[in-house]
C-alpha cells in the first residue's frame, strides 16, 4: 500500500491488520502491530515489514504496549501455495529447530543459499531469523505462563545456550527475562492475546503419559473478529473420535502426538479470544502445539476479507449474513485426518483406537487415548502405509497439488475424499466439494471456496 493508505490504516487502529504486517519506527527503534494505541509517529519515520523477524533484522525491538508478537498470524501463510508460504508453515511447525536450515531446504527442494535468498526477498528475513523470532515468542509465553526457571525456559524454547537466550530477549523485548516475567505478572489481563499466568509451572503426574512430569501452560489465542464459536465447537464435536477427543457447548478437548512427546489440550471460548490449556509431556512442543491448535480452529483467518468476497454472491449473501465469522477448521495432525477421512465416522475408527491407540496415563475427561501411530495402522489402512513409506507426504510444507495427486494414487481415495483431506489436513482455503445446493462453485468465490462450502454445509 502507498504511504497515504498506510497512514490511514494506522490512524484507524484497525485490528484486522494485526499480524499481516508490522510497523517499525526509526526514531524509537520499536516495531508495533498496526492497531498500536501509542501516539502516531510522523509518516517519514515509519517502516513497513512483512514479518516480525524482518523488523528485528533491522534492529527494532517489540513494542511493550501492543505486544506485536501476540497478534493473530497472517492469513497469507495459509493462502499462499508458493515456496515462501510453505516455508513459513514448516518454520511455524518447528522444523528448523528440529532439523536445521538444511532440513528445511531439503524438504522444499532448494539449496540453503537459494532458500535464504528467496525468503529474504519475500519475507525480509532468512529462515534462521524467522525461527529465532519464533523461539523468542515461545520463551515469552513460557516466562509468562509457567513457573519454569529461566534456564529451563531457554532450552525448552530451543535456544542453544543461556547466553543466547538472554541476549535475544533483551534485544527483542528491551527487558531481561526476569523483568519480562515480572512485568507480565504485574499487568496480567491488560494485554491483547497474552498468555495467562497460571502460577504453577510443573505438575507431577500427567494426562499425557504414565508417571511423566508434565508442564501446564495456559495461552490466550488471539483472532480477528467476528468468530462463530458455537458453530466451530459444534462442527468439531460432531466429528469427534471417541477416546481421542470430545466436544460440546463452548469447549473442545483432545490428545496430541507431538515431535518430542504427547499432550492433552482443552480449548474454551474466552469471549474475545480462545482460552487454550495445554498439558505437555515436553515443553519443547509448546510452539508446535499452539500452532496446530490455531490451524485446527482457523484462528488466523480474516473473516471480513472472506465475507466481502462471498457476500457479493446472491446464493451465499444470506448465508454469510446469518453466520458471520464462520471458520473452516483444519486439523492438528494431517496423517490422522487422512486416515479418518478414508475410514469414515463410526465403529471402524473406534475399533482402530481401541486396538492400536496408546492409552493416556490419566484420562482428560472422556479423552483416554492417543490416535494410533501410522506405523501401527500400515497393515490395515492403505493410506497409512502410503504415509509410512513416503509415497504420500502430508505436512504443513506439502505442495498441495502434488499431495492431491499422491492421494488419488492411494487405493480407496476418490476425488471427493482427496479434496476433503486437502481442505482440512493441508488447511487449503480454496477447496470445493459439490453439495445439493451448488454442484460447481463459480470462479468469483475464489480463493475462499472452502469457506463457501462450510456456509453451505451449515445451511443444510
């Protein structure tokens, strides 16, 4: 956008733009979310950045007033199917922390140098800087929401050393870790999208494993309003697999299988945010768990942008008006969703969970098991075998078109099932399945056909 439009957006304090870009102020060395309530700087002192990491690369530190890293994520990363979008989804899922930049580059089919140049040009920061920004955000959440010592927080967030952790927190937040924790405790409840302080950081015993030492973290998940929470929880509850998940009015709960361990998560409607309580077997999984919950609940969407497109259609206009903020839920585990889509709801899934699922050490409500691992299902479900052998790749960085081709090659996967898996497992916002009311979606619904489909389903 040009300078005049940018300044108009900042003066409006419109929260819809939070997370879509970041604004640096050269005179103060601070970067903010667009809705920051601080006094407006002069236009010539503003700099626009596509990511928080890009602002940090230029030496800016996060605003202490608006907390820009607590804003909802940009919907562009789900919409974009290019390498930059796929890279951002993989970085958010913790791939760089687990496998390094070389692992990310290999996954995307580029050399490390090519990938760095591409991301620097597209996002204003390379993969290491983007991963560093995420580590800092994870550390902030742990400092705010647990009683873990600073050293435990540093390594749990993925920092290589205490020194690196201290330097990064000072540089990006303008506070020491101790000061950041004290300041949050003093002002808890006054920050949009902040993590809630639970008081206790660790708990003996766990809902995630027998006799394990778990960490309980409560996080406020921000989103762009409006959000139809009732429809969201109803959708998830209607498709809940017994033993693995449960849902009802105003809540959803399930078990999670994560890179370093397991977890139980409970999400409730917090009014202007989603309240997410996690019990983690390994705190290194925090960032990944939060990211997957956001994908499941579709919290990075911009409903007004979507409804502006769909509301212009005479078929969808009354549906959009009736259900503002309707979301297109993703899933916490693409492989699990694929198996569920092929098996269909009913007794077969319940039997697979009972036979191959791993029981939790302590049940969380009606959640008693983890969904079976793909290796255990490979002999009985063809799509699980395709995932185990590598003939099918479903992860946040998958090329969606290639994944759909791979899906169609799996026995038992028809065109409709492949499209459904693409929509939910890969969080594709532009998938359509024929309905009784509309057999073929017009081009004017793009790139939001998945949301059009959910409106049609809700109306039916």
